[in-house]
């Protein structure tokens, strides 16, 4: 799983997450990857409850491989795996919305909210 950690590191994603946490995340739902020989160059993954909802979590492509259709191919492969799911959602930076629009994703008026994990307490707290 070191290749996956390396991909995220090179993209500046998840700098505080361990390789073990990344491994666990990648096995929690469908994922598709692209390799150039031994080098992982792209990844798309989702989380799903099965029939009702799925969330595209990552579409990650090394910068040198971007703008050549690889992200599109990865997303299409992932969406094919999720074809049985009633609704597939994602959230992204507004500047990335044009990438997702041709694949049927549409902006909504819903507000995305996050609840970070509270700080872990130590025995001395």
C-alpha cells in the first residue's frame, strides 16, 4: 500500500494520515487505479451503503498525468462499478465542478457540513 500513500503525498493530500489509515480507507469501498508500470499514477474511490447512496471520495491523478483523460477514465470506471446505486454524490472545490458536470453530477443547494473527531483525551486530562 506504499504506492497509495506515495500518490497522496505527491498530491499533498492527507499529510497527517498514516499508511495504515489510508490502507483501511481504500478497502472500505470500491476503488479503481491506474498504473504506469510499477508506478501508481491515479486512483478513484467511493464509499457506499450498497443500493441507495454512494459518495465519490477521491479522484487523484499525478500532475504529470493530468489533462490527458486519465481522471475521466478512472471516474467512468468507478461510476460503472456504482451503476446499481440509486444516487452517487460528491463534494469538490468549485473550480473542479466542470470536470464532474459531463458525468451527470449537478450542483445542489445543500450545505456540506463536517464534524471533525474531537481531540483524543489523554489519561492526564
